[in-house]
C-alpha cells in the first residue's frame, strides 16, 4: 500500500497528513502493524489517549504482540505519572 509514504511524511513533520493516510489505511483494512504504527505516531505527538486506544485495538488482533504491549505499557505508565 502506501507504507513508503509514512516515513517521508514523518520526516517532513507533516503529522496531520501522515495520520490521515494511516487512518484511511486502517479504515480500509484494520491491520495490527498499521494500528501499532499509528499508536506510535500518536505517542510521539504526545496524544497518549489515542495511542492507548490504538494499542488496545491492535491487541484485540494479537494480544501477545510484544511491540504493541510495550507501547501500551509505556503509555499507561505515562498516564499514571501525569495524574
């Protein structure tokens, strides 16, 4: 699909455009890697709530996906510290 587009958009700091492209891809076919990528993107932008939501959706597809589990736990820890 347009996977090659995402790193370019991220390098150019075009976060909104990259998120739109990821969202379109996920709407077309929700896949673990795309959900994880968008979650990581949200985390890098400081949107921990959206990052956790995408992690939860990805974990519904594979509850043992290590990278997503690590990202989810990291966002949970950050949310706990900010309370």
